[in-house]
C-alpha cells in the first residue's frame, strides 16, 4: 500500500502514525515544506521517502509531488494528514488521484459550521440556533430571535481562532468593525459542559474504537481569557451521548476516519451539537486514548488502513486527564510537589510547543486513575492558585 502523508512532522507526535504504517508494510510517502535534514530523526525513520515543497499551499507543487510518488511506487492508495487544516487540500488530491476517502464534494459538511448544522438536524441532534450573517443588520435580526449572549465564529475555521462571545449590541458593533473579511456564523450561546464523542471508524462506518471526554471549559474561553484547562476521558459513555454520536457518524458518512464530535451537555440526557471534526481530537488526546485503555491507537489505525483489521479489543480501564498550567498564573503547588504527590498516576509531563500554548497551556500533565474522585483531586491540586 502507498500512503501519502502531508506534514508528517506536525503535530510533533504524528510521526507515530507514519511509523506504524511503515511497520505494518506500507510505503509512507511524506510531503512537507521543511528541509529533510531539519526533520526530527524519528520522523525521517518513519518515512519511506520524503518530498519537499516550498509551500504547502502551492497545490500545483503537491500534485507534482504525488505524481512523482505515483511514477516511483505506483497508484497512491491513501492521502492523509489527520490534520483539520489540510482537509480541503487532501480532498482535492483524492479527487485528482482517485483515492479512497473524503472527496471535495463532501468537504462542505465537515468544514462549514452552517453546513454541519444541517447534517446534525438530519441526524436528529439538537443544535444551537444560528446562521451565517453578512452585516450588522442581519446579525441584529438574528439576535432578536436568540437574545444575548451569542457566539460569532468563522463559518470555516480551525479550533477557536477568531471566535468571540458577544454580550451586547456594543460588542456586536465592535465585532463588525474589526472582524476578518470572511463569512461568520452567529449563534445562540449555550450554557453547558462541553463533552466530546471520539473514536475511529472502519471503512464501512462502524466505530472500532470510541470514547468520550469532558472539558472544564471551551477552547474559546481558554484562548480568549488565557485560562488553564483540564479535560478527561470517561470510563462509561453516557447512553444519550453515544446514541447521538452514532447517529452523527451515519449522517456525516464517516468512513475509515477518526472523529471528534463536540456537544454541550445541558441536562441529564440532553446534548446539543457544537461541531464535528473528521480527525483525531487535538492536543495529546491520541496518547490519552492509549493511556486510558492500554492500547496503541497509532497501530490500530495503521492496521485498519493497510489490512482492514477491525477486531479491536479494548477496555476503558482509567479516566485519563490532561491538565495544563499557564506561566502567567501563580500556583500554590510547585511542579516538584505535583510529581512527588501524584507521580504514580502521571503518564506524561511536557512543556507545550508555543503554537499550542494558547489552547493547551505552557505545561501539560497527563495522568490516569480509575477513581473519579481521585481524578478531580489531582486536577484541583494542579490548578490551585493564590488568587
């Protein structure tokens, strides 16, 4: 099997997907804009061959790279990056090289938030009231229906970039004075706990792995208010969340892909859809899959692509949590105190690369425990500040 992988060096841990593809027998053909010698040694070891382009947004250069790989290795079987930023380019390349996966005709409903709303409704899943607005008057007409607060975000965007909560008409006016020249969707603010349904589907759309995570707050609040964050996996998926998530997988036609579907949990069995992402959850969550279940999700994904392997046995043995710290906050307990007290539960402790720091903090602690109360005890210990 010939697998083209875009940007194999970013995010930093994604070389593990490439490494496992190579281990199970695929040719792993990397394309990126970094000089080969600048790639970390583990990335180079994970690739069969590497093709450097000057700019990843030069579509012609990407076509040329794929043409080179086709000439050298034969038909390309898969094109991926597992990265939301490249979804559109991947789809175009799959069209041009007739490769299985998400095509350009499908990309709207998994990138456009307004299109997502339509598909969520098809899945019989509740969504926040909202729509694309083009000017101040259209926004005011919408807000007459929803009331304040509202959230404004790019209709096509990555994460919480350029996303804002607006609490008044003055906020709305300022937003339109300074907003970027892209289409924005404005929707009702939903008060609830962000909960995600996450996993991996096989080529028939059946989830071979699934789990759920609960977030201390949204990425919008984390980024805009410079807050630390915690999110953790659940050992048991709430039945109403799982049912809604499975309907979404069918409606969005998820095939041989990771999925990360975000909901607001607003009551006992009430979940309102926020957005869907056809990629692994962000940050270090793929590592958290492994720690929570004692599996290797990188290997599972590679075997699924190369061999169609779908017989995955897993048990959610632990709650696995990511808790961040911000350099600008005055914490009561030192780093050494955290490790002394909870070192037995720690799985991974890392400084966060600068590009991720606004969302994931400056330092991240990943730990696991089967005890739900212990989980929250550790979060409180890490996050306790003097203010």
